């Protein structure tokens, strides 16, 4: 008797609102096996009603995520997209854990690893309704909608405020200072 299990790729959609110009929406998804025809995209720009999204696709790499690709405008993935919507249509994608990030234009990733952050991470948060977005001026909406097709599982995103990123960087800095202080006192005691 042979028992086997099959994972069937599925489609997921998530939506919500961001508050600040430096918020990042993070959608985790997995592929149990190498896959063909994976699509991830936004369709929430709605010809300028909402913010201009930038999407980035990341693959789990140890304790971090490595950047596969970043896209500003690609409205040719699925019906319902308008000029500045974004996303990816991938003919092949290997099994693994992935992350799709959605940010406001032009809050691009600042390196090949997610831990390198985004362009606006060090800026004080500005309410999206008050922010003069480089491509759209002020008054654009805060709504986002993300679709994933051909993936095995996905988790509901929660926008991560840029202030939380700053807080995390600050905590890491304090920990590094504390460690150096401990090493200094250890060495000082060794010489006495």
C-alpha cells in the first residue's frame, strides 16, 4: 500500500490599509515543491485613488531574506491592475519560504538582504494622507490589495511601521554598546 500526500497550489488575496509613508506590508508564503506559473501582484492603485505600490520578492536565506527582485510598475499580470500597480509573474520558482513586501513609491529596498531595510526607514513617519508622494502628490488613499496565485500557503500581512524598524535598530545598537562595555570591563579586570 502506498500512501502519498499532494499539495495543491492555491490563490490568496489580502487587503488592508497602511498609515505612514514608510510602512511596509509583508506577506509570507511557501512553496512545498518547485513550482511553475507563480504570480504575486497588487491591483489597488486604481488609477491614482490609492498609493503607488512597489513590490519586492524575497527568499528565506538562513535567518534573513535575500532579495530576488524588486518591481515598481507592472500592470500586465492580471485583470484589474492599472498603470502603477506592481508584481511578478514567475515561470519557475523553487520550493521554499518567501516574502512579498509592498511599500510606497519610492521606498525601495536598500540592499540584497531584508535586514538592510528600506529607503524611508530612518525618516520620521508621515501620515499617508499628508505625504507628498513623489509620483502622486498628496491625498492618495492608504488601501492595498495583494494577490498570490500558485503558492501553497500564505499568511495575512500586517503593515510594519517604519518606526518599528527604527526601534529595532535602536535596540540592536544598545545591545552592541552593552556588549562592548562588558568586554571592556572584562579586559580591565584581566589586567588588574
